[in-house]
């Protein structure tokens, strides 16, 4: 079993995504989760916010055909 398979929170997010928002890219969900997990104990919340903003901006550009 790898880390992702054993990560109950990630697996729950993926399962809920399938029910609630099947159009949401699973790779984007995984990347968002990885950012949140990486910075979860950081005192500087701007690091997480900045990383999420960059990720979402890139995803929007890709979806809109700008990238």
C-alpha cells in the first residue's frame, strides 16, 4: 500500500468528488490536497493561500484555453 492508498482523507475526498462533482478534475483535487497537507502546520497561512491561488489560476487558464 502506498501513501495515497493509506490516506483516508484523500480517499474520502476522491470518493465524495465522484458523487458531488464528477466533472472536477481528480488531478486538481489531488494537487489541492497536497498543498493543504504540505502547509497544514505552517504558521504562515499565506504560503498555502499563494500556492492554491497559483494552482487554481493555472487550472482556469488551462480550462479556458489560455495555456
